[in-house]
C-alpha cells in the first residue's frame, strides 16, 4: 500500500471475516485436503498424523456455522473504496473481522499466537 503511494496509486485494504462462499465451502475444502493428503510423502503424513487432518476438517465444520452469508458487507466496502472521494486505508467487513481479528492484530505476537 505504501509502496504504491509513490506512484500516485491509492491502495485500500479490505479485510473480510469469514463469509459463506465457494472458497469456504467445507465439502470442497475437505475434498481438496484429502486429495492433497494422498499426494504427500509418507514421512510428512507420519509427522502430522492422520488425526491432524480429521481434527482440522472437524474444526472447519464447526467454524462454518459462524460464517456470514451477507456478502453485501464486503461489496459495500468495495463500493465505498472505489467511489469515495476520500476512501479509508483499511476496511473490515463482518463482525468477526471487526470484533475479533482487528483487535487481535494490535496485541503482542506472543499473546495473539496463544489466542
């Protein structure tokens, strides 16, 4: 963002939370993870263990319940960034981005890693 300012280009960062899209679709993700897992060398599979993949997919299924389906929150940020006379440097779309990820970004790394 700052590098582009020297060239007269204004860059706005849009940081959305989790939204229901094809990218976050658990069935697609699970299929891709299993496909990638099958291609891994046995040494890496042994390092992580089968339980790692199962626990990761289970976590995604739990998280999916909190995904926001109102994509207009993101597109409204895009519209404002593109059409505003004075757009903001950063936009946060979704309650999780505003109440969880943004505050965590201000914490010391050790504390945010623990969370």
